[in-house]
C-alpha cells in the first residue's frame, strides 16, 4: 500500500472555472500560487512562486466555485500529479496538478463564507467514480508561465 498527500496554502491566480462532465458531475479548476522568500548567500532577498492547478469534484467543486475568487487565500489538501504538455510554441512544459480532497477558506472572512469544506460533507461516491473516468480531452489547458505575470500578489 502507498499513499501521498500535498497541502498548499496560497492565493488564487484567477476565478474558478466550473464545468460539468457528460454525466453531470461538477468539476472546478483554479490556479493557486505559493510564494517562497529567502536570503541568498549575498544577503539579497530571493522570491520564488510555484503554481499549482487545482481540480475539485462534486459538491466540493460547486462550493469552491461559489466562494473562491481571484486573489483569495486558500488551504488545499489533495493528491499531486505532474502533467506534461506542449505549449503554443512547441516547448515541452510541466504542470503541477492537485486533485483536491479538502479546501479551507482562509484569509479575510465574510459572514457568508463557511469556515471549511471537508471531504465528508463535500464529496460523493459519484464524484469519486467520475474522477477515474474523466478524460484529459475535456480538461482545460494547463496554466502557462506567461499567464501568471499579471497576478497582483
């Protein structure tokens, strides 16, 4: 038996995109950026941003679409996969993708936003089953590095 889980805390790079599979299962995609800051050996500050493409299914997808928006800070747990694709210029690129199992809304709070969404309340057996049969042909294209340049954080 093996297991892996990733936890990321970052900011949404754009508003979530909700769509439905041919079977009617909701699926929501949104990019999350994490930032890392450190001092190099010369004492200069260095920054690195890592982008993750997050996919949520079922009720979790609908809730993410309803409450998340560009710039909002979010905590995501899920499984990590690396996807390779060829960009418009024919260059082979990689995309870090997280299949969300749990989402917590953090940062600025609002009375209408729930504290968290857990797998026990936000997923269904139908959503889990459709995850394994979903084809990549229906999936939106991965985020390209140039898309990230206009994000305001």
